C-alpha cells in the first residue's frame, strides 16, 4: 500500500498523473476509511450515552439536616464545596452528563423544607461524611416507611392473618375501596440561566436573612395532603482549573481587542470595542489601522489594567476559587394550574437574592402574557428527563464560583426562622462502633434507630447484661412510653419477665394486641384496677394470705403489709401508736389466715378489709382472739384498751380509702391470691398493671404494689444469682409513683440488682423526683435517655450526658433522644437515637383479632372471676342468704378443726396449693 501511495505521489508531483485520476485511484479506500471512522465514532457515542444512562440509574442519596444553631462561615463552606467537587469525580470514564451532584431543596411531603444531596453511587461513602458543622448527614432511606425494618423475633414466627384482616390491610395500603385520593396534579416547570455572560458576577446572597426563608414560606403554603410539592434543584459539576485558565485567557484577549472601555462601551470610537466592523475596515485597509489624510488618524490605544479586570470579571488570576458548571431546575405541582404557576413564581423569587451585575432568568417563552417557561411542549421532555434522572445538560453554559453558590450548597441556617424546616435538635456523636444491630435476636434491649458515622441508619440495641437500671426523661408526648413498651415487649418475646406499672392505662391497652402470640400468650397477666362493670373479670391479691407458707413467715407478712400501708400514708418514723395498732392487727389476721389454711379452708382467709372489723367490732374481735395463743391476746387485753379512740381512725382511714373503690375491693378482697410477684419473677411472666381510676386509693395501691415488688426481690436472698430469672420492671410516670412509694424506689435501685430485678423508670423531670430517688437513679442507671426538656432540666441532664449541650437537649424534636449507655462494661459517648413506633417495627405481631383468646388465657392463668361474684362473697348478698367473708370466718371458727389431710396439697398449674378448695366462678363458699 505504501509503494502505491509513493508512486502515485511521485507521479502527481511530476505532473504525469492528473488530480482527477488520483481521486479515482484512492476513492475506494477513502470510502472504507470514512465509513469505518463514522461507525467507530457512532458506536463510541452510543456507548458513551448508554454508560451515562446506567450511571444515572444508580445514585446515592443522603439528607443534610441542620441543627437549630447552624450558622456556617465562609471558612466552613470552602471545604464543603471541595467535598462536592470531589464527589462528582469518584468514577473513572464518567460522561459529563452523569457527573452532576444534585442539591434538592424542597418540601418533604409534609410541607417541611429539607435538603437532599444526590450523586454518583461510587461517591456514597464520601457523601455520608459530615462536611459542615452542626449538620447531620442521614441516609435518605431512613425517612421512608419502616416496612423494611419490621422485626421478626427468634422462636416466634409471625402468625398468618385472617383473610378478612389481610384484605382490609391491603385495601388500606393500596387505596382501593377507600375514598378517592387527591385529584389530578398540574406541573409548572422552569429552568433558570444567567441573563448575562457568566464572567459577570452574581451578588452572593446574604446570610441574614437567609434566602431559603422564601422557599420555606412557599413550602408552608403547599397543600401536602393533596400531593402538592415544590422543589428547587441545583446540579453542579466542577470545572477543571485548566479550563478556567483557558477561558480567562480568552476573556483577556477579548478585552485587549476592545481597548479602553467604560460600562462595556469602547472609549473614543463610539463603537463597541473589537466589533466586526472595525475588523472589516482594517482588512480593507491592508491590515493597517485606520487613519485619515492630513494626520487625522491615530493608533488604537492600548487597554488599561482596569479594562482587563472588567473583561475577565470574576475569573481573575489571583482568585482561583472552586468553579462549578451549574444547572438550575424549578418544579412545582399544584391542584390547579393557576396555583401551580403562582407557587412556581414564589420559588423563582428565591433566586432574586443573587441579582446584581448578573441575575437569573427563566428559559422559554417569557416575553408576552403566555409564559409557560420550560413547560412548553418543545422543552418539557428534556426538562422532565433531567429532573427525573439527574442528567446534567443545562440549556446554556454557566460557570459560578463557590462563593456565589454558597447559599444554595447548604441547608437553611439559623437565620431562617421558618418553623417548617427539617432540623435536628443538635449534633451529637454517631452511634458507638460496637453497638449491636437489633434484628429480633433475644437477650437485647432495643433503643431505636441510630445514625452511623457514614450516615447509614439502622436499628440498634444493647445487650441486656449491660442494662442494670434505666432512666428515660423528657417532655410529655415525646416518646418515653413508646420506647418503654418496645423494650418490654421485646424482652417478653426474648424469654425475660416483664412487670409494667402504668398509672394511666394507655400503654397497657396499646401493648395487648402485640402479646397474643402463642410464644407469650400463656405468660401474660393484666391487672386492671379501673374495672367497674359487674361482669368484668378481676384477679386477686391478698397481702395477708398464708397459703403455701410456713408459720414462721407470719413476720414477713406483717412487715410487708405494715410497711406498705405506712409508706402509702407517709408515716415514716412517726405515728408510733398507729403503727403499733396496725402491726398487731396484721399479726392476728396473718395467724388467722394460717389457721384457715391448716383447716383446709384457704378460701376463708381474712383480707385487709377485715382490719377495720377487727378494730371496731369488739364481739368479732373477741371471737377471733379466743382462737389465738395467749401471747397474741396480751396486747388486745391490756394495751389496746388504753389507747384513745382517735388512734383507731388513723389506722382505718387507709383501708376505708381503699374500700371506696369497687375494683380495689374486688382485687384486695379475695381470700386467695392469684397474683404473686415472686412467682412472676421466677416463671418469667409478663404483668401489665393499671392503677388509675381507683380514686383516692391510687397512691395507696401503687405503694403496696411497689413495696411488694421490693419485698419479693429481697425474698430471693440466698439463691445463687446464676439460677435467678431476670425481671425487668418498668415504672411509667415515676413522679406520681415516687410520691406513693415513699423511698422504696430508691431502695429498689440500690438493692435489687443482685437479685436480678432491674428497674426502668420514665418521668418528665428528674428534678421533681424526691432527692433520695433522684440520687439513686442517677447513680445507678446504666442507660440514660433524654428527650426534649426545658432549660433547667436540660442543664441538669447536660452534666450527665457528656458531649450534649443544654441547648441541644432543649431543641430535640419529637421521638428523638440523647442516649448514654453502658456497653461491654464501659460508658459510651452521648449519641442520638430516633424512636421507632411499635405499630411499624412490630407490625408482624399486631393481632387485635386474637384479643378474645388472650382474655381466655388470662382467665385461666389468673383464675379471674366476675367482679359481681367477688363483691357478693366479700360483703354478703343483699337478701341475707349469703353472709359476708368476715361472718363466714366466724362460722368456721365455731366448728371443730378439720382432721389433717392424708396427703400434702398438690401444686396447681398456677402455683397455688389446695386447688380443690378454690370456689368456682359464681359459686358460694358459705358453710351451710
């Protein structure tokens, strides 16, 4: 081939071969070369576009959430701009249209202004690193519905739902069969470009007021329920410094061609400097400068330095700041075309804050009354493609410096006073590296959703061995009870015992549909002291019961009842006469209970409501004392008559307050207990207690239950700790409970850890607790969780949460907590946790249709009986056919003692002996 070309070239040079023949000789291979070249170029272009499309399909998205005090300086913005520039360059061989890093300012579906950062998938790790102070980087997936985070407990697979329930849930989720949703939405579009050449500077937007305030106000006016949205999208691609330098040289050359100028006009010629007319005139003059005969012409003056600076504009050699190519898109959806267009102009007004030597203007028809901008048919498709995919293809080239773009590269700052801005309560340390992930495994205490150092979110938990005592503090309605319920249900499914004291009952009602699974249904007990209907099923607790106990344990019963009632009345070390009378009364009745059990009649044991009868009815008291040893009779024969009459009401008023509540009389007025907190501990049962609605007896019964918990925990003394089952006791509204406990909460916190009883306390303000309870709680807690609080409480908590300022605690949003825990025996830094609602994370275990089965199971476990029957047996029937409990006791005492049984009483399924003596529901234990 080379020889042919050489010979042909020699012939052409010598003139032997004409050019026409040459073309005929080489045409055959020139056509092939051109065809192959065109094919290669077309294939390369197609591959380039396909690669761009594939890269745009895989984009990383994070959310930048500022704190209430976010106020960045110019020094803070410089590294942030450099981070954005680097994020678009993490992939090699990336088409320019796929390099864009997108900052999406707009409403989040609830009318709140948020900022999402989108970029190439390979830059995900870089984008998750914080680059601005007081700004938290969150994975955008963390704000989606939590369906993907539904927990499945090990050993408790979710139950299938009934077809009807499943169909209803599908209808609710899909919208079928529901009322019609929002009507058609109308879209208004606009692409903004610079009105003048891009070397002319935009005026950097001021920090105060924040220009994003206008966008936040526009978002607040959207009807989010009807699907209205507003977004200001800024795409940036870094420009290489060599390209900026080349463009600077070109601008300088233009300025030199123009000569001296002022306000863009050439000085002296009357024409624009460097115009095509002057160039043409010089060409016609032989390339020489124009001159007139007689010396009227003059050489063109050289440009001044100021003219060069004005021609270069913001691209001065000494200011090699980060430069970005920019694409700005505005998209608004509205329920009406006029409404969408009006909101579009509101969002476009945000960019007026940059107007100066240069300004932003929309692309598309805008000169007349018809102003569709980018919604016009020949621009709409391109706009929608770029908006949807993130493609970077602006309508015209526009280069801006990081200084000009600073206000658009960040979220709203502290000077944006709008209340609809998504913010954090302050930035805290990321979750500790060793914090376990919660996936339904047993042996853990869930915390909620945490954010890693790289912005990823996950559900986190603590090993239960590291949680000895916990305190959850913060404002009402900020998620304390929800977190406690989540922890209690999780521990229950993990095989631990749970004891939940809820003064108001809302938490109990919310928890029940999640405890109907066969894995836990037989362990659930509900003590609802607000039951008032005659047919309501009630459990029983007799603090004076001696069933299953030895006579030596009478002193334990005396201590428990007297201390509980004394604590409820706040006697303390005072009221010695009342304490003495109560102690001897309980002693007599405890021995009487033991005698009744010995006779095989545990169904005739006295209750706390027998105490007033013993103190006020002398005939009844004498009948009982006649059955007691002389040692027990001595106090009543010699000392009691010497007391003044006013001493007895001090003792009986507590019992009388309890007797005013129908539910308390039914709960405490049954001779045989079905509720036993010690058995709850040992058998890992799940107890939910509601103590409200009893009137003046609320604090008394709460005090009795808490002291019973303390007593039962102490009764484990002497048992190998490795053999003890762990019980987690939850106490909601600790402030109200603390007033009734009279110091026993502090005792629980200080003493019951070694008996595997762990208290989790919730209250609004730690400062309102009694001093001994507050000191014990702060000293012994291994899990401290703080929601939003007022200034005084936040200052108190900030001292116990290193790294969390008081202002950070005060400004926390709902469902967010500052947490400090013990992990592997060491305290963690304070980190932030977002709460997770149990109806989302435990949705697989929500079965309200199984509540009747749960009620039946509790009727069997607690041997509950109708309230009407219990009260009839306690007080007697109105027609006198059935005597009350106290009268039946006297009847039994008048009989001869029954012979001892030939076999020991068997332990029943519920753990109580002598099950054959238990009366059936609705039957009478009266002795004929």
